């Protein structure tokens, strides 16, 4: 049988690499939080509350989320209503073909 050569890092070195990545992400997250707070403070000083870019972006994100949710709800509603609409259409069509003069008056 063939020889197996695995090029794995020793476990301690592997943990050090993972720890290094975790520390890097933690520092990056902290740096971004600091930047966010500085921008918020700066924008609060420069812009009136209604024109604060950070608040506007936040409101736009909320509206996008709400629109996405509403779109999904509309799809579900339309799927449920489509059957109902077809039944009404067929009922009206049958009514029109059986009594065409009454159907014209109903319109």
C-alpha cells in the first residue's frame, strides 16, 4: 500500500494559528467599532438629526428589510389568492356562457 504523508501542522502550532486569526478578527472588529463611534460622533456634530448619513443608511437598511419581507408576504398571499381568483373567474365565465345577456348587465 502507499505511504500516507499528511502535512498537518503540529497541534500547538495549529492552535497558535487559530488564536492568531481570532485575535486578528477581534482587533479588526474593535477597530471598526471605534471608527463607527467616531463617525457617529462626528456626524452628530455636523448634521442635523434628520440628515445624519449614518441614521439615513440605517433607515434605508430597515426599509429594504421591510420591503423584502413584504415582497415575500405578497408572494405568499398571491399564491393563496390565485386559486380564489381562478375560481371567481371560472364562476363568472360559466355564468357568462350560460346567461350572456345577464353577464353584460352585471358588468
